[in-house]
């Protein structure tokens, strides 16, 4: 087999399998740039981001690794963890425990050992990195209009487009499809939109417009098996039956109020700024 496309098809098919596997998609906790509405960058997470990191660590230990309380090596499920190379995703996943398993073959397995992939870094905004929407409008007046007209194809000045993301995600998608173990991916909104669309059967042209999916402080559990295809809706606004949403937004806000001495939600929102 010599042609490029058949080779790629065969390579993909050899990595797929019909057995059940679960993928968890999670956006990083609130970052300092999120509070000011700035694009991209590599800012650390805020106090609210660290609250979510604590919640995510508990969720991963109990729900993904099946880790028993008080037993750091008591997990019964081997699981995997990916983050991007950006500080905000690494910090969000930094509190997740990595229990050691001893599978039947006797070789130790460090469950949830973090692996860093640059392929799942956020879309690069080029000359617009670090700018607010107002600053983008002032320095690149046509950018907002052109991106609105063709969000999937628009490339930031000296930056990337959604098509570029899809291209660099291909190796990760193939590796992801080859796993049997549960996989938690802590990444960014644009990247997770593309992965979510792929896993749920949504056309890639619709992925950039998935405004209600991939919220912060929410984990999306996608259980895939040979029957998943039957439940694909193709509608980006309607979740398939094999997607479970674990929403921690209220818990994050409640914890923030408790740590600030019981302040009102309105006060919290004022301190947090733009989400």
C-alpha cells in the first residue's frame, strides 16, 4: 500500500477497537487571563482555579481511579492523564493522586501519571495573544468580523486556525483511540471543542460554535463502545446518551464563599471579574 490516504486509514483502523473505553474532557480552572478576558497566554490559575483543582483531584481519585480513602495505593482501575504544556492545565491537574497498581503481569503501573502534550495546547492567537477583545478590535479591526464569518478557517495574524488545531490533534486522536484505560484530558476550550465534536459525531464545521459545551469547572464523561454510533445525534446543542456531565460550578462558588467568610455570590462575581 503506497498511497498516502489508504496508509492513514489503515493506521487509524489498527488503533481503534470496539471495546468500551471512557474519556473525560476537562477545561483548566480559571486563569488570571480569564478574569480579564485576555486571549491565550500562559498565565497561572487563580484562587478559584485552585478550588476546582482540589475538586477535580477528589473526582479523579474516587470516580476515575476508584481510589479508596486513606489508601494511596488502593486504586483498582488503571487510568491515564493528559495535560497540555500550558501552566494553567498543569496546575489544574497537579493535585490528582497517582496511585501505583500491580496488574496481573506483575509490572507496576502508575495510574494517572501526567503526560504533557504540546499537541493539545490552546489555539495560538499570534499577534492577538494576551489582548482583550477591545484591544483586538483596536489593533486588528477586521479580525472579529473575519472570524465571525468563518470561525473554523480564520487564522489569527501569525497564529492558528481551527483547521490547524484539527491537524495537530490527529496523532493524539489515534493514540486516544488505542487505549482501553479511562483517559482524563485537561486542556483548553478550542482543543476540547474539537475532541468533543469528534467523539460525539458532530461535524467539524460546527465545533467552533459549541458555545454551551466545554465550560469551566465541568467534567464531560464520554463512554464509548460498539453501540455508541446509534446514539450520535449530529446536533452540537444536544448531548448523546453516552455523555455524562459532572457540573462542579456551584460547588466551586460555594467553596469560594466559605473561604471568603460567607460573602454573597454577587460579591464573588465582582472579585472574579469576567469569567
